[in-house]
C-alpha cells in the first residue's frame, strides 16, 4: 500500500493521518482540505471561543504545519476542495484542476451548515460550523449585537448562552413546541427550555420564520410567522448540517437517499479502496444490533478516523466499529451530556422520582438500557456509557440509578 489520501482536514481526517503513521505506514500520505486552515477542533468554537474573557481565544488547531509535514510526513493540500472521484482509476479530482492518485482513500469531508436561501450576501447572518464562522460571530458579540438564533439545537443554544453571559439580549426561535424533542424527548426538552428561560433567553417555541429584515445590506430583524419582527444585529442559523458529498455523486460510492451521506459497512468501507469517517458516514453499529446511524459527535469522528485509516491500509484484517455515541453541550453554567441513542420505548426521568435538582433520564429499548442524559452530573455519565457498552439490562440500569 503506497499512497493514502485523506479528503477532509477534519477531526476524523487528522486522526486518520495519525493512525496511519502509528500503524507503521511508510508510504505517502496526502491530506486534502477545502478550508485554508489546518485541521482544528470544532466544539470550542460555539463554547469558550465565544466567551468574553478579555483575552484572545485559544488557537483551535490540532497540530502545527511543521508537525504534520516534518514529523508525520504529510503532504498538505489545503484550500482546495475535492470535486470528483473515479473509483475505477483511483483518482480524486481537485478544485485547482489537479488529480490525485491513491491506493487507499479515507473520506472525512464532514458536513456543511444549512443556510437560509437568499441570505448569502446579508451582513450579520451566519451559521456556526467553521473557524471563520466563529470569528464572525465572536466579532458581532464583541460589538454588543442583539442576537437571534434560528433553531433551538445544541449549537444555537450555546450561542444564545454566550450572548447572555455577556449581558446581551438573546432570542431563540424554534418551530417545534418543545426544543430538542426529536433528539432527547419531551421531558428533557422541557428541562432545556427551563434552562434557557432561567438565564433570560427569550425562547419562542412553535414559531416560524417568514424572513429577515435588513437595511443597507445588514440584517436588522427576524420576521416571524405571526408578523412580529424581533430586532437583531446578529442572526445565527442553527438548522442542522448536510454531508459534504457532492463531489462523490456519480462515483459509484453509494449515497444515502435521505441526506446523501456515504453508506458504508461495519468496517467503514464504502467502495473498493474507499473508507469513510465522521459526520459524513452512515454505518451499522453492532453495539446497537446493527442499527445504521450517522453521528455528528466528536468522539465518534475521532474513533472512526483511526479505524477507517487502519482498515483502508490493511483491508484483509479490517475491524468493525462498535461505539456508544456521546456528546456534550455547555449552556450558561451547566453541562448537558448524552450517551447512547435517543430512540426508545420508554424514557424514565429518574431525577424527578428522586426529587433531585440535577436532571437524569434513562432510555429503554426492549429490556435494555440504550441511552442516558444528564445535566450537571459529569462524574456519572461515563458510568452509564459503560453500562450501555456492556448491554446492561433495564433492571440493572434502574438498580444502578437507585430506583430499581
């Protein structure tokens, strides 16, 4: 195996490169990235990066250019997106007209934030997915922006939290009657809504956005379906992401009908010589009886990047990835953590039964614990992750929680 090409200078991409060298690969390694930046850490961009600490935010890059080039021997092709893939000829087409031959390929192109049509040239309207996005949002907050977030998801909620920490007005507009109800259930959604309101965020659930108001090319407000206009200097659009797979259309790599994410097997193989990792890939997770999932989680991307690279370089000994999903989100002074899967036959709010202030809910599927969500219980969440990974029964989970 001579040349490993990793497309996507993401967390999954950097872990793929590192794993390849750790596994003893001595051939060429090329890392292709659409952004001009070196691979960087995304979660802090919507958290500490936006806070007003009086100091410059920490540099989010994982590694220096010198480390990647000199110590890992990686050829960097940054600021040049992949535009096509020929799996028969094993060629990746690039935005500058060049072609890269490969022996093994890892697709780690992640996702792109969905946007509101017609707002591309409107100042003050941003998604929050990239480093450049975060710099723009931070600059607006530094200027004292009245902030409106469209979508009550985790990223948008973190932006509202950062605005409120600075004493700035923040409004969240959400079409669902309860935030995050599809992700974590109604009870947890209500707990999240309470957290927003307790910190002065104006949460508007069951509201639609009809359009944006502007003056002189800059946003001035958000027009709701009710006709009300919410004043805004900064509008952050948090309505999800779509896998970055346009360059794979027609390549022979199967793309999911729903979202065009890459369809892979349990070893993350998507085609002969092609493996995928991170936000971009659907894969069957054997820890959840082969349930096919696409996960937008930091820990999963890191795991998948390493596994995809090792399997791509040694397909005869490829291993399957079984993982317990995990994510966290920082709102105000609280940390929300979730392990497992939210699709459940029953969600039991243990904290209510115990009269506890800090939220704890368990998710049952059949006779098994499949998920746990907490607010401000950082020492407990990984214990539940271990229970899920060993396929603990519902009775065992309830006993552990003290309600068995």
